[in-house]
């Protein structure tokens, strides 16, 4: 939430530059937001593969007490 790269094309350009420098990319993906759909799982995996992302952590949104998301859904 408050991500700096919100457009896929910008993200792909960043991946390309990072890969070109020989730097491995680790992506940490959070699923479980209100606007997430079933298609997002496959779309996300395909995006990561297409852009040679080295490793990834898939996480489930956990609204911890004291966070804005927790207060929003409380």
C-alpha cells in the first residue's frame, strides 16, 4: 500500500535495469487486499517469471493490531 511503482510497465523497466546490472531480485508479494482477485495469483507469477525475478516470498495480508488496515477492518 503506498507502493512507489504502481504501473506494471514502470515495474518491468525497473526489473530490466536491475537484471542488466547482474543484481538478483527478491520480490515480497502480499495477497489478501479487498481488490485482489483469483486471476491476480496467476498474473503475478507470470509477471515474475517474465521478468526473471530470482526469488519470491508470497504472504497473506495479516492486519496486525495498531496498523491502519487493522483499524479499517475492525
